[in-house]
C-alpha cells in the first residue's frame, strides 16, 4: 500500500496469510477426497469431500461474526472529494465499472489521494468529470475503501456545490499488489498440501489395499501357458486383478466352455485370503470379468465359486439350440447377485436376433425368451 500523510496503512497480516493457506488446503483436500471417493466407490471419502468445506465455511462464518459486527457498528465517515481522474473500464450492462482517482478531504484531517473502482450507471456517467466535487463515505479505520455517495443529503450536496479543493500531493492509495500475490501463492501452496495430505492418508483406499506397506502388490498381471483342448500348440492366459475388478483372457484356440477352464479361471481371481465377494460376473468365449464388491459393503454380492460353473457349457448349448436364434454367433453369461441369490442370464446373438435363457444359482432353467 502506498500511503500519503494522514492515512493509516493497510497490511497483509499473518492472520490473512494463514487464512489463505488454510482455504487452499481445504479446497484441495475436499476436491481430492470427493473425486477419489467417486472413482473408487469409497463412501467415507465422498462424505469427507462434502463435509470438509461445509464445516470450514461454517467455522469461518462464526469466527468472523464479531469482526463484521464491529465493522457494522462503526458509522462511516463522510467527506468531500475532488475527482482527479476517471476511466470507464467497459461493460455490456447499464452499470459500467469506472476507475476513479480522488483527492479526499476529511474534516479536521489531512487530505489524501485514493484510487478505487465503482459501478456507475451509463446515464449518470456524464455527471462525473475531472475537477468535479463529490461526496464520499469510508470506514474510519479503512480510508482506502472509499465509495461515492450518489444521493447525498441536502446539506452535503450544498457543501459540494460551493466547495473548492486542491489536489493532495503524492501517489494514490490503492490495494497493494503484493498482498494479492502473497495470498494467491499461499492459497496455491495450501491446495497442493491439502491434495497431498488426502493422497497420503487415504493411499490404501485410493491405490489399493497394499499401497502403504512393503513391496506393493499392484494390479497383478500374470501369464501362464497351458495346452489348448483344440490345439497341440501352447497359448497364453493373462490374468489381471485390481481392487475393483478381475479379468482372465484366454489365448487363441481356447474357450471358457472347455472342460474345467471356467472354474480354473474363476479360482485364479478368488484365491486371495480375503475371499472377496462379487457384484457381477460376466463370461464370454475367451474372457472372464468379475466386478468385486466395494470394501465395507457388508453382505452385498456372492462368492463366484458357488456358481454352477460346470453347468455353463450345457446351458450355453441349450440356449443356442432352443431359443430359435438362427446361426448363433456369440454368447455371453452374466451372473448378478446384488440383491440376493445370484441368477444366471445367458444371451445368444445370431444373424437375425437375440435370445435369453435365465437360470437360478444351481443351474436350473427358469425361463426362455427367444427372438
């Protein structure tokens, strides 16, 4: 802040800097928690992302109430001022922002210059001109917060009409650019710190349960070789396991309908000690996908190993031959047990339509829906 004689300085206090740092931290932490919780289906993170800014805003409101009450209790000071310079900054509305530079002459105090912005109606803009006298108001403890009184009292209006003021020496008082710069930098630092804190404290939820300790076990990708039922050559099996899903992809010449293939694939995705439950299991000719229940979901889901995996080949064959689908080209098995006992749905697609066969958790056919 540039100060002229008689005007008290404004400073960037440590409290304002700390508030900027804390505000940035809350923004970074809440956004990271909310987005991370939505991406990983972690309810605690979502709640944290919503609760943190709410609590911070409430505490800040309650903490600033005494100061705002004190400011409202102080009556503004009225003074005459002379327009040194003004510049309309443009705008498409009827009120346009105008940059004013005034010489303020308080009663019984030295005059000082001040620069500020105030919206002025386009119709009233010609009333403001250099060397013109206006009536202004400002808080006694913050003389840089000057505002032109558009409708002064008759007494002040008469004083303004008869007053002659001299320009105050020195540069105009205005906001210190370093203040906004320092506050912005600290807010950015707080944003980074808040983001880093959430990533560090909730790394296990965001990056998998083993993210915090020892040699991490990331999404496991393993390859093994076995002989194909239909070919004497060797083909690969790719298994990928993450905290949310597991997939098994068979190599060329192999099928999930081969004897024992589907059960081996399911067991490769459920061999961990936690025996994770599944929300959905999807099987195609060479691809198995399991969507695991989120941590803390209680009894939601089912054990994929409990399904009648040895009956799948027969069910697929029955769907191909009894649903009236001409020249069936592809099939898909979907097992869904979110709301109770798992049900199997086999969809067969041909050249002219699609058929669906549904079975219960023991492989008993419940209904057929042909094309």
